C-alpha cells in the first residue's frame, strides 16, 4: 500500500506561481512512476506531468515550459512547480503513484487561478 498526501494548493493571480508537494509513505520502494493529474469542473481528469524511477519526465503540452516536476531520490516527495499560471490551470490537482500492478491517488488539492 502507498499513501499520498498533497499540499500547496490555493488561490493565485494569473501569471503567478505555486508549488504543489506530494508526500508518499508506505511501500514507496514499489513505486515506478509518480505524477500529477488535474480535473477541472465538467472535464475529465488529465495527466499534467510525470516522473519515472529513472527520472524521465513527461508533460502535457499545455504546461510545457511552465511546470516542472521533481522528486527526491527516496520517492518520499514529489513536487510540481507551476509558473506563469493561467485561469485554465484552475482545477483539483491529484498526486498519483504507480506500482507494477496498482495505481494510487491522493485526496486532491484545489488550485484556483483568478484575478
């Protein structure tokens, strides 16, 4: 079992920055990929960014150049640095961890970009 707890969401003005953090605990040695997803009202959950055990990163086209995902070597924390935020980035952001046979989710943290 893997437990994930997100933090760092909030209200920010357009053009501003926020950093989300995800604290992982439990069987973190079994994690292969961690990532951030988001879900806006009335829309499907979508991948924002992910990082593999080998530190390969992947980003949605809409956030490339603005968001950066990083992790510590122990898989205990994964962060998402978000810059130049736009109103369309408003969503609930979920931390995700994948092992070879399961997917785990955090409870989500709200990010609102508004003036």
